[in-house]
């Protein structure tokens, strides 16, 4: 089983990866036009990336990869979430 230190390390790996990869995801969204253009129904003023959750998923997956055994038990949930997200 994992100790509290393992979970803390996994959390900081996830946090660091999400923070580090977010600017790249924003650039990718603007380059390939995955952005939301504001109109009269939107509350934001500028264009917003629509794939911001991708950096969160990558960060969470990196933390789970650190906890090697946990990823084996939870991978069906991750795949199901990703499939339901991309099928919409």
C-alpha cells in the first residue's frame, strides 16, 4: 500500500505537470483553432481555449503514473471519461 508521502508526491507531480503544460495547451488551441469566440451570450471578452481540461487530464495521469498500481485499477474510469468527453 502507499504511504501518505507517496500521495503527496503524486499530488505535486500532478500539480507541476498541469502548471507546466497549460501554456503549451493554450498555444496548441490557438494554433489549431480550438478556441471559443465570444458572442452576445458569452461572458468572456477574448477568445478562450476550449481544451483547457486537457492539461488537467495530463497532470492527473502523470500523478497516477507515479502511483503505478493505482493506474491499473482506475484506467477503465479514465478511458470511459475520455471517450464520453470526445464523443460529445
